[in-house]
């Protein structure tokens, strides 16, 4: 089972013909992702050969969907053009848009987030500034390494890309139903709560790992949601216990003001909701292992 992405997902890549898009399209294909097209108005009608797999290039998301039945778009579009690319995906009503791009202006992210809502939320946005999502053994939409884990019983939702990879590797012997990197920007599409709800509803996810980080109140809101709605065991980790107050650390959203948004406050809220929180990613993996008896 999986959330948001399965072996049947038909994936297009906006920005496929750029250097980053080319590199990661090749890797996604190697992971078994069903990539049915790329989008670049200047190269419409051409195709790209990826080690013997010809992938056609279309002039728009709408055309790509009409010709291929695509239902997922992964965006490797430079920050200055990302807003227009996401709006195009929303206008085409593609069900899932995975925005990998880092460095998108917050007002641009806020604009396309609001635009998706105004259009009825027919397009689920993951990101921006995220590693994407993977359903091991089925499909990979983004930049998560496909060879560090296997299919299994754990669902993972994380703000951090590198901690996503570390957790998947630490628990590789148990494996994952799906792993979703939601991104660390102040404005993102899919949240911890969205992923928690999907994993709770997935019959083949037995345990959920949630990785947060300092800044904002997303983890506190997730803790409240878990207490009221999640019956499956949840283990957590909050990055940034040693971060100084008032300084942006790594992700744009990871800024602490006074006692608000600290790792300690988030840990306390999660533990009050029954979530076991590790002091390190390795300790968090050990907690998951103990619950699953692995």
C-alpha cells in the first residue's frame, strides 16, 4: 500500500530538460517510476533518450496530461519561474504537484498555495524545497535515493531531506510504506497533519515516524491532531535542540523567537500526545524498532 504515489502513478517532469531535471529523471526511471513525459514549451515535440527509454517533451502540463494521462508532476524549475510552473499545474488540475525547487520567494509560495485553494484544492502540492516522496518498490517522485530502503510497514513524514534519508537507512531492514518529505519553508502545501491522516487510513502502515524541526508551530498542531485522530503508534524527532534562539538555521522556516518554536517545546507537545520522541535520529529509529518488535 502507499499514500499519494503508487506504481500506477503516471509522472511528468516540469523542467526535465535542464541539468537537474535530466539527472533526477534518469534516477527516477531507474527506481521504476513511470515517467511519461517532460514539459518545456521551447522543446515541445522533441524527446529525450534516457538509457534507451524515450521520454517525450510536451509544451504544457495540460497537453502532457491529455496525451499521457499523467496524474503527478515533479517540478525542477528555477525559483524565478517556479510560481508560474506551479500555477500551470494547478490550472491543468493535475492531482499531485511535487515542488522540489529550493529558494522560491515566500510570497510566491503563498500565492500558489492560495491559488490552489481558490481552485478547489484539486491539486495536492508537496513542497516546495523538499526531496519529494517515495513508495519503495513502486515509484519515486523527487530526489530521495531509491536504494537505501525497501517496502515495509513504516510511514515517514519529514521536514528535512537529509534526515528523511538517514531514517530510511536506519530502518531499512523493516522498510517503508511511503516516505514524504514535506519541505522546510515557512509556506508549504502538504503538512505533517495531511500525511498523518493518510498514513492513519493506510491499512499497510503499522507505525508512523514524524520528523520536525525548530521554528513555527507545525509540530504542536500535529501533536494536537495525533492526540485526537491517530490510533497508530507515532515516534518523532525534532531537529535543532542545540540551535541558538533568534537565528535562522538551515531551512527558511527554522527560526525560533523566544520560547516559541523551540525543540524542547515541540518535544513536550508531542510527548503529551503520546508520541515517543528520540533525542537523536538513531534513538528515534530505536524507539520505532522497539514498538514494532524488530
